[in-house]
């Protein structure tokens, strides 16, 4: 057990519930590997107390915090400063307490998924991106792909209106001159007539394929063999979609890499140093008994 003293820097994750979070073992392993005197703890915060908890971070001497479901939008509203990522997405998953006690809100969910596929050899810049799902994760990844210079982004969702709203909002928030070509469609039937063979990267951001949920029905065989496939689901670590993709020879990245990607970016935002992603993965695999 690490010695925690009055000098130990504090970081944590606010969520409700927070018992399922994998961030403490992942971030504490990175802290230890970097030789920092810091500790990362889970913070169970009821929705009606989020503003008090967030505004209390400087008073409690915290260096910063992650914010997870369901607090990402409430936290956004409490920030003194926002990074471009947080402003464009309209949600905060990482807070940094500045020297003067003000709070800067950042969003590392968007770059986490981009980091994950690029770390595995894909290039998002100038590529044609397909995002399945327009919930919190789909929205963050679509924003991340746009910020990373994707040439086109197609967002398919069960509820098409939600995909349309996300695209409308992102177009409004992205800097003027943004050149992305956006498309939306349903996640079933003829998929809005999408030409699957044109995509370079596919981000699966629905909750389908999770343990206990039904599988996603998707024509993986219509993708090009160079299309890089990332599935956000990490329980199971290899979804049916990933298995099919692998069998067809597609490059495939798992959901843990996406979790690690946002963790790497949050760590850098608080401590100003890089961390070894493999340290994070080892800690996650141990925690998940994998
Ligand atoms: P969310 O905001 O609740 O969105 C859920 C998404 O899944 C929506 O697009 C929803 O479509 C779709 N969906 C749910 N049930 C469906 C069904 N029966 N048929 C078709 N579509 C369905 O959740 P989220 O936060 O975006 O998370 C989505 C997934 O990503 C979860 O599995 C989560 O664990 C995972 N995730 C992973 C990471 C990571 O680091 N690896 C990070 C964040 C999230 P509708 O809009 O039509 O309801």
C-alpha cells in the first residue's frame, strides 16, 4: 500500500455510481510508474451535489479529477475555462485545478479513441470515418475525428434524429472553415445507402455487444480489408464484431485501448508528463482478471 502523506497530490474520479470504475487502478499504476507522489481515488457524488463537489476541488487541495456518467454536462457548466475539445463536445471528463484555484475543463474521451487507433497504426487525418452510435461516446468520437482532420464522418444511429442533432451541434461548435463532409443514417435496414467499402476507420460506439446485451447486426464483410475497426465495448474484451473483423483480416482495436487513450491524455493534462500506456493496460488486465 502506497504511503499517503500531507504532501501527496490528489486526483480522482467523480461518478454516480462509481463502484464500477476502472480508472483508479489504471491511473494509480501510471502514477507509480512515473514516480509521482500522488493518489487517484473514486469519488461517489450524487447528481444534486455535483456543483458543490466540483467547486470544492480547489479547497480540498485536489490537482484535478475525472468526471464520468452522469456528471459530464453538469461539470461542464461549472468550469472557469474550457479547452477546445470540451467546448466543441459540450461535456467535460477531466478537470484541472489551476494555481489560482480556477477550474479548467477538458474532454479526453474524444482524443482517447483517436489515440487508440493511431497508436495501432491507423491515420484519421484525411480519412473517411464511420461512427456507429450517437450517445455520449459516439458524439465524443465524431468530434475527435473532426478535430483530427477526417475528410468525411458518417454517423449511424438507431434513432436517426439523435445522430442529426449531434452533427448539427458539432458543425455549429467546430471552428469556421472546418471541411468535414458529414452524413447520417439509420443503424439498420439499408443503413441510409452508405457505401461501406469507402471507410478507412470504423468506431463502434453503441452499447450493443456488451455482456448481457444483444449483438450488433452489422455487415462487416462489406468493409474494405484496410478499414481499422475499434469497438468501445470492453466487456467482453473481444466482441463478436471484433472477431468477425479479425477473421476477415481487418486491423482491430479493443475498448481498453480507448479507455487507456483517455487516461493517457488526462494524466498528461494534470501532471504535464507522458505515461506508458502498457503500464495502464497491465493494471487493467489484472483488475479484470484477464
Ligand atoms: P449512451 O450515451 O447511453 O449511448 C448508447 C448508444 O447505443 C446510443 O447510440 C444508442 O442508440 C445505442 N443503443 C443502445 N441500445 C441499442 C439497441 N438495442 N440497438 C441499437 N442501438 C442501441 O452510452 P455511451 O456512453 O455512448 O456508451 C456507449 C458504449 O461505449 C457503452 O458500451 C460504453 O461502455 C462504451 N464506452 C467505452 C468507453 C471506453 O473507454 N472504452 C468509453 C465510453 C463508453 P439510441 O440513441 O438510438 O438510443
